């Protein structure tokens, strides 16, 4: 195993995770009023609803699929589905929601760059994270074509082995597991880790502040007749 592979996929994940956790903690503690999505819908609503819905629906299902697919041990899902069939499901479902997400994201990028009011209110980090998401989505969709050359599920097992070893703090074993995979998969993982590293410094922090409690709260009486 090369030292670079060990650094990028055995050590870097923990650096990214630590920076993400500590950075979020410090930002929430010291700058709580910056902890928001900075929505630009009030500045320009044209095409925003469609683009935002496509992007968010796509990214939610993609993240759920990655979470379940990478962190579920084969010993569990083999009771229901084989590795090959699991990979095929991932290709079809992931490809569908990946395309939805890509369409929405391109629309959001076009809007942010071409609408004068939205562009004027945008920070560098807003534009940077959109293009990082674009690169990540394109890499993810490219892995579909590479996966068609090996439908036995072996690569999915190696990637899930990497993720599971990271979770149980076995960085060396994780780096060994991911070393044989195609460079596109590695770039996809690396960009994803880098987004985790930048997470506390961007608008993405709103992801972990979804107001689920609103669903169960009592109605607020604003005015009585």
C-alpha cells in the first residue's frame, strides 16, 4: 500500500471529521446567527422552486442510499439480496436521483451566477460549495459507467469495507480496502471528504439543523378575533 493512499483514505477521513465536528461546534457557539442557509428566494423566485426541489429530493435520496449501502454489512443484506443485485439497484436508483439532483444543481448555479441580485448577495463559499457539489455529482454519475464493467458487486464490497473500517477506527484496513478500486471512485471519495472538511465554513451547516420539531409543535396563536 502506498503512503499517499494511506494518507488520503486512512488518515485524511479523520482529519476531515475532526475539523467538521470542532468547526461546527465553534461556529455554533461563537457565531450562531451565521448558522443558516442564507436563502436567496426573496431576491429572485424565478425558477427557484423547481431547481431547489429537484436538487434537494435528489440529494436526500443519494445520501440515504450511500448511508445504507456503505454502512450495512454484507452479512445482513445477504439475507435479502446478493451483492450483485444490490449494486444493480444502486446503479438504477442512484442514477435516477443523481440526474434529478444534477439538473436542479445546474439550474441553481445558473441562477446564482446570472441573476444580478442573487450574485451580489453571494459569498465566495456559496459559489465554491455549489461547484464542489457539481464535481461530486459528475464523479458519482461517472462511477455508474465504470460499474457496468464489473456487475459482481466486488467494488461495492470494497467501498463499503472502507467506510465501515473508517467508522470502527481502522484507518489502515480502510486504506487497504479501497486501494484496488478505480481512480474515479477514489476521486469521488476524496471530494466527499473535502466537502466534510469545508462543511463548518459554508451554508451546508443548515443540513444538521432541520427543524423536525416543528412537525409536532402546537399551533401558535398570533391573533385572536
